[in-house]
């Protein structure tokens, strides 16, 4: 629209800014108004357009404005340049909408999947550790002198005493590293599928970190409570 107005009245882009119908700009109207004020204040046009890009924070606006303004600075026709930039913007928007049909569903699905994977991993390790602690306490509380004959260790013979020899400190370090890798991978995957600004990946990482933190905080006491309830003797 700006290129068409510039070509129709045969003036510069700076003068054509005041001739554009602002009612058709929609959500871009505040940015466009500030751009016009900066240009009329005598600020360098390059800096005005660069500030518009940074102010909007849109990657699509950055590409479109660079196409439009760079072509005009080297002597391009405003009408043809405007049509080319508008066609590029519309094409990218349509492609993003098509990709969003699949990417949004995948992005929403990664959150419960991440919670399930991390939660199950932490729960299994905590149950193993609780088994080892329970068997160790049973062994310490046993009194071999209470009877004349030695009593065979059922845990050793059945193989359940395997957890007693596991280094859980090292295992917890490994589990923490795996959770960190899952957090980063499950945050980058939706961003890679849906695209957008790089800061969106930071938002996804923040969401996954919150989910991982909740799992690491709630699941250990919950698993201990469940194990205590199951292993408690019946009255």
C-alpha cells in the first residue's frame, strides 16, 4: 500500500507516510504512527525503519521491510517493490498457517509426554532406592542369634538384593543429566517444528524446566509415600 501511494503521487516514501489510510493498518497502526513521527522529526530514515523492526519484534516484518526499503534505496520502483514485499509476506504467512496445523498439536503434546518420561524415570529410580533402603534396614534389624540354625537370606536367593549394590549417588547424577537433556530436546523440537523467533525456543525451555522441576520436587516424596503405604504391616 505504501509503495502504491508513493508511485501514484510521485513523491518520496517519507511524504507518502502521511497519505496512507491508517484505518486499513489494523494492529500495525501504532507502529506506523510512531514511524511517521520519527521520520517527520528529521531522524535518518534507515534508523527509523530499523527501530520499527526492533520495536515490533517480528521476523516476518524484518524480512519484508528489508526487501522494501533496501530496494528503494538502490532506486527500485515503489509500486513493484511494494507488491513484491507484500507477496513475500503473504506467502510466508500462508505457509506458516499450514505448518501450524501440525506444529501446534505436536507442541502441545510434548508437554505431557515430557512430564510422563521425566516422571516415570524419577519414579523408577526412587523406587529402586527405597527397595535398597528397606532391605538394608531389614538386614540390620535381623537377630541371627535368636535361633540355633542359620536362616537363609530370601532376598539374596531370589535376586531382590541386587539394588543394595547400586551406587545411587552416581545414578542420581546420571538421571539429573538425562532430565536436563530431555528438557532441552523437548523444548527445541516444538520450536524447530513451528519456527518463529529464537526467543520462542527460550519460552519453550522455560515451560519444560517448570515441568521438570515439578516432577523432581513432587515425585520423590510421592513415591516414598506410596512405597511406605504398600510395605507397611497390616494391623
